[in-house]
């Protein structure tokens, strides 16, 4: 599993756009955890979301799961300077963000 700083999804806050992008990142990092999440949200064949029971809850769960897989000093979430730029970012020791 290789994690590099950068964008996974940009320019949208729509769960319909975020869920597939985040799910692909989770699948890349931990396929077993992705299958468990997919089953819980009734994704089609465990691959793509059909209609999760709660889209925003699914987005939040994906962010939390992906973030938990990151190394110390990095987080998965929205960039501090652009709330629609989701990806992997470094914490800055002095200010808390890079």
C-alpha cells in the first residue's frame, strides 16, 4: 500500500461523486474493508454504490476508514485551503497543517 500526498476527488461535494472516488481509494488500500463497507451500504456487487441508505453517512464512514489507514503525520480529508479537494495531506508540525 503506497500513500502519496494529493487529490483523490476535487471540485465537488456531491456524495454521488465522492462515494465512488473514496470507495476506489479504500479498495486500493484495503480490499477486505472495502467489501465489508460495500455490503453494509448495499453497493451493487460490492463494487459501486447503488443507493446507500444515507449518502452523507457513507461519505463520512469512507473518510474515517481511509484516514485510519494512513501513516502518522498524514490525514485523508478535505484540504485546509479548498474544502472540495479531498485526498491525502501532511500535518505541519508547527501550525497543524501543511
